[in-house]
């Protein structure tokens, strides 16, 4: 399975990759994008099986990425890993088609559980 990790922080992308490995998901391949616009282009060019996206990013934020993907007909599974904690944010994400919303800070276990629930059929 290919996983696209989208976050404007290189350090956070590295933390997510390390957490995926610690959660037992290290056998999958990881790709990176630093904002929603880069991620949208990457998904359109060669869709991964899962996108893990931050919410707040320059150029195109995570919810705009998700909305653009759905508007283009893409059904790629997308989960948010974000510092946004409001119920409104969570509800908007799920209503827009997100597979899950995981709040920072997270543990490898909670990340692994969210991914297993969202894409267990692909693992």
C-alpha cells in the first residue's frame, strides 16, 4: 500500500512515518507532500491507497484538498492528523468524506488503530 503524508512541517512528516513503522505499518511505501496543492497533483497523477493530511497548511489546506479530491471524483481514502480539536472541524471532515480525524499529539498505537479501521481491507 502507498501512503501519501501531507504536512507543511518536514519534522511532522518524519514523526508520522516513524509512528507508522512503530505501529507495524513500515512495510508500506511512503510519499510526501508539503501542502494540499502538491498532494492534489500527486493524487491525480498516481493515486495512493491512503492520504494522511494535516488540516492547516499554506497554498491549500487539508479540507480544501479533500473537497477538491471529492469534486474530481476521487475516492481515495483520506485521514486527518491535525491539531484542530473542535467538534465542528471533526464533523466537517467526516461530512466531507474523511475516513478519520486523529488529533495531535498521537501515539503509534492510535495512528495504527485509525488506519486499520479506515483501510483494514487494504492491509
